[in-house]
């Protein structure tokens, strides 16, 4: 007799990234692919970061501390100072994590109060928010984001009673998958509600350095009370496989997170931390990466808009495309896959993603041009 395992596992559909991996493997059997599906950049991780990792591999391997190395925390605080003019205590307000996804998934396990089961998350969004809430035993509540509202949630639609029963609100700008950015007014309203009703706002900010126009703000610039921000090196520095980022917030909250996270076994290896230290201390490589993504975005936007497609993209990493009228998200993705162009159906990101597909700016500039050459004419309005 097999153990029954948790019923939630049978209720969840396959994880988005695994579905996109399967689609890529199938397409690769037919020939070269133009993969805009998974947000895993092709640009090489900068050499100085690889050198920093190699140089830090110790002769004797020892357990790392969940609180991280002091030089890494100082580098993270220095980055926040340069980028956002924020002054944070690296010993009390910075906590390294094994990538943003890891931190996001574990936060509801720590922050969810049984008497306040509601947790809000954007729809469409990165699937980890809803699944983190479900695994923690919370009640997930989507915040629908529409093109008409510039992909900002209608916070006024949530009642005071609902806010009083809320533990966590996930906030993600610049936004995955739409590429939209938040106004300061949005964050001011959300943070005021958090202070009034006593819930935690988790600002997931992995794309904050990949912008096309004015540099986006961090939530921490507008509030420090009841707010944590999560930063990641995956896209900023091309370190997706290193799994490295940090959580920033109030000292009392960081202390509680550190105590809880010591139970999870998520401390980053010391050699990863040394490479992360080098990454947070350098901005030049980020400028180069931002320019690379911007060139690809400009090329594709020009093509897609010339075909009459409605596109949203204020950042440089994602383009959110409304599919032509005769298609669904899935059928348009399949239509493009016939030309070896792979995109993510909007429904992978939630109900509000219906009727859209997402393009991640990960192929090379040359491959973006080749994808344009084979893009089907049916996209024309």
C-alpha cells in the first residue's frame, strides 16, 4: 500500500517552467528553435563573477550560515544605497537567500497567521506566489490585472474585513509577465493599507534594474513598515544557476525570518556568496546587460507592432502580446511553435492571462532577427 501523500499535489497542474521545458525539447527535435518561453538569459555570466566563484571554492567544505557572510550583506546594502539612496543596516536589515523564488516560496510558511488566512497575489503572475500560499495552508486570493488599468490592481475593491483577515500581499513590479511598472501612488496606497490592517507586503523586485526609460523605484523607498523587498541576481547579473538574492526589511522582521529560515536548509554556499558579493558591488556589467536586452526588445516591438499586435512592455525583459482575434493563448503559442518560435501562453500565469502570450528577451539579437523572418503573417490585424 502506497502512502497517500498530500492531496494538494494532485490538485496542482504541472509547473509552468517544466511545461515550457517539454515544449522546447519537442521543438528541438525538429530543428533549431527561437525560445522566448523561459526567462533564462543566454548572455554569458560575466567572467569576473565566474572568477570570483572559482577563487572562493574552499579547500575544506563547511556548512554556511543562513545569515550570510558579512561582506555579502555589506555589498547588498551598498547596492541599495547606490541604486535607491536607501540606508540599511547590513547586519540587521539584510538577509541573503537562495534566489528570489526560494525566498518567496518560504515566506508564507513564516508570515501566515492561522487567524488571517488570506494572501493576495497578482493575476497574471509568476506561479510561485499562489503555490507558496497553498503549500503554507493559506487561502489564495488573486488580484486581477487588466490592460485597461495598466496592470495595476484595484485595491479599493478589497473590503476592510478582507484586509483584516490578510497575512501577506505579494507585489511584483516591474511585473512578470506583462513588463508593466507600478506608480508610486499604487505603492503608497498599498503600504497605507498594510500599516492600517497589519499585513505584510512582499515586494518582489528581480527586474528593477532592467528598465527601458526611467529607473523604477523600490517599495522600500516609500515605506519600511510591514514591507520586505526581495532582490535577485538571476536577471540582473546573468546568475540564474547560482540561485542568489537577498531579503531586505525591518530589523525585527529580518530577525524572525533568519530564525525561521535556519530550519529550511536554504543557506547559500560560501563560494556562491562571494560571487554574489562581487555582483552587487558592480554596476557596469548591469548596464551592458540592460543595453543588450533593450536592443532585442526594440527589434521585436517594432516588428510585432507593425503586424498590428497589441504589446505591453515598459521594461526590457518581457513583452506581453495580445493574441490575434481568432486565436487563444494556447493556439497562438502552438501556431508560432510550428515556425519554431516558442512563447509562453498567458494562461500559464493565471486566468487574467487569457488571450495573451509572453515573450522573454532571452534569444540572441541575431536569433530575434531570425524569428522575425519566420513569424507567420496571421499575426497581422
